[in-house]
C-alpha cells in the first residue's frame, strides 16, 4: 500500500511559477514510475508529466518546455516545477504512482492561475 500526499497548490499570477510536491509513504519501494495529472470540471484527467524509475520523463504537449518533474529518491518525493504559468493551467493537480498491479492517486491540489 502506498499513500500519496500532494502539496504546494495555490493562486498564482500568469507568468508566475509554482512548485508542487508529492510525497509517497507506506511501501513505495516497488514503484515503477510517478506522474502528475490534472483535471478541470467537465473534462477528462490529462497527463502533465511522468517520470520512470530509471529517470525517463515525458511531458504533455501543452506543458513541454514550461514544466519539469524532478524527484528526490531519498525522500520518495516527486515535484512538479511549473513555470510561465497560463490561465489554462488552472486545474486540480493529482499525483499518481504506478506500483503494478496497483495505481495509486493522491487527493489532488488546486492550482489557480489568475490575475
């Protein structure tokens, strides 16, 4: 069993930056990868960024070049560094962990980009 706790959401102005954190606890030793997803009301959850245990990263087209997904293995924590934020980045951001056959999700953290 793995528990994920996100933090770092909030209100930021367009063009600003924000860093989200996702800490994994419980039994995270077999996690193959972690990622960030986001969702707005009425739309499907979409992938923002993922990182594999070997370090391979992937980014959604709308955030490529603006967001980064660094991690701290010693702390079992993955981050989402969001730069040059736009109003369309407003969403609830969820962390997930792939621990086959299980897929764990955090409760989400709200990010609002507005002036």
